[in-house]
């Protein structure tokens, strides 16, 4: 591994104006792979993962985090890794790694289970909202941990963890994953009410079952984990990245192109696919992937982000730039992250016509009556022009790339380390689709 995980000075120079055509293969889901790597800490036996986007910086950070704790990687290349943590050597990792992303909080459970103590740096992450970890900490307390908060870290201790009933105030993906990981080796039964049920969580459950866990997914967002005494090693293939698939689909349709996305998974994208048809574009599910294509004038639509199986919040930024190319007024209501729409100012610099509002443009949500601009009115069709823009987070970053692809002239995109966190070899894949893009 290189000593530098991210290059914050790197930029993309993009020459736009051409439709996307061709075929690409999406990577394994980084939002699944990173959690599977953390779950490997629960056993002292080897865990082998396939279809891992090993070149993504977030996966590299996750590797560094668990290596700090005692994990050894005997393979980390060519979309495959093998990792084993025979012993826990340390109860913490560098605070600088915690500031790069939020994955480190998920190490709390394995550390408590194997060392009775965990020191977790306070996390950073994308600039899309507060994203507090109180759901995680409250759950760990209910499972039997004691927690002391210091200026830069949390110190957790537990002689043993005992199953309990946990009701999440919101179906948080990260908190659900944390509870599942921790409860797998806790004493007795843990029931999560109002759990998140995203495909990435199901992938985590499938790995843990292979390792020997007992996890029951029931109706009404209820997940029941019966703790076992020991987990063993296992082999598992990471699911395809549905976020990456949707991002490329939006780019193809917005540019009036036609692409095939190998490994795109139909069952994980049902809500997104419905939206594609509603705006007047089209897709074709094939044996090895999904073809997306522009077939005529795009229609405006009203979208509301929700937890799975609704329209996911990470699909929202690339869909927003696609809706700038629809003929008419579209609305977007963000109900998951209060500050996720902060990226639209840069899109407006490129010629988009997007207005933000504090009102709920849809069903009332938990941000009703707050001071957050969490809804958008998107007026199209607007031609886009080149600009120099700065990326604030992963998914917004891809929407900026789509804007640059649509725009006439050359655009310079700063902050591409955010894009590299979520998209593996993005410039190589875009070049395969005919985009003139280079890293400078």
C-alpha cells in the first residue's frame, strides 16, 4: 500500500458535449465491502472476500483501520482480499483515519467482544449533514457497554455484552449494521425494531451467516440476532454497487446516450428503474446487466428520497443533474440528510436552474419546520456550460462530472478525492464510454 490514501490536489479535466455509448462493468459495492471487512474482526480465522473495489480510498482506509487493530492481509489485489485477525493488538486506530470517513465506529463491537475495551476517534465524513453517531452509542449502551466521552474520542468498556431490545428512532443503515455485528457474539437475543433493510445490510447478514451467526430478518423492519459463542472464517462475494450503476445510468440518459452496465442488479434497483421510465427514458434488463438509453424528450417528475426500498438518497444527486435536462419543472424532497442539497450552487454555476426551499415538497418529514433547505425545484431543460467547480461529497461529485460531460467546453473539477472514495477507476470507465477526461 502507498502511504498516501487520498490525493486532495488531483483534479479532473473534462471536455463535454458528447453522448455516452458503450459497455462498462460496475464494481462491488463499497458500502457493503467496507462493512464486511469490519465484520472479519469478529473471528480469528481467515475471511476471503471477492469483487472488492480494492482501489477505492474508503476500502484502503478500512484496511488501515483494522490493520491498526491487529488484522493481517495476505491478499489485497485484483478485486480480492484475504484477511485474518488472530489477536487484537490495539483498541484504537489513528484519529486521522476516523476523520477521512465514518467506518471506524463499527469497530467498537468487535473490540468490546474481543478485548472488552474500545477507543473510537470522533468521526468525520461527507458534508451532507450532521450524521451523529448517537444511535450507535445508545445501542451499544443498551447492549451493556459503558461509554465516556472525551474531546477527540469515545472510550467504551464492557466485560460482556448481552442481547436486548433496541428501537431505532430512524432506520439508520450504519446503526443497524453496528448492532448486527455486535449482537452476533453477544449473549442471548437482540431484536432491532425499525431497522434499515438495504441490500448492503442483507449482504452483511449473508456473510455473518456463513461465519456461523444466527440472524432472522422479519416483517415490519424487525431483525432478530441470536448470539453465538464463536464465529468462523468464510468466503463471500460482494454485491454489485447499485449506486454506481444508477450514477452511470443518469449520465448516459442525460447525455442522450446508450450504455450497457454489466453486473447491474435488477432486484436492488427497482425503485430507480421505475423512475427512469417515468421520466421518459428506457432500460432493458439483460442476463449480464442492464442497458440504459435515451429515447426522446425527458419529462419532469416529483421525487422524494426514502430509506430502502424507496428512492435512496445516494441516487439523488445524479438524478438531479438528469432532471435539469427534462422539459418542465421537477421537485425533489430530501428526507434522509438535512444538508444533502448543498451541492446545487455549483450546478447553477454551470447553467442549471435549481432553487432550494425549506418546505417539504412532498409528505411532511423530520425536517419539517426546521431551517434546512431540504427540497429543490429543478427547472428544465437548461443547457449547461463549462465551469471550474469544487466537489463537496461523493455522490454530488459524480453529478458534477455528469454536468461537465453535458457542458460545452472544458470543465475543471476539484476535490475529486471524494469521487475516488466512492467510484473505482471512474476516469477509466468514463473513457470507455467516450468521455474525454483526464486526471491532472
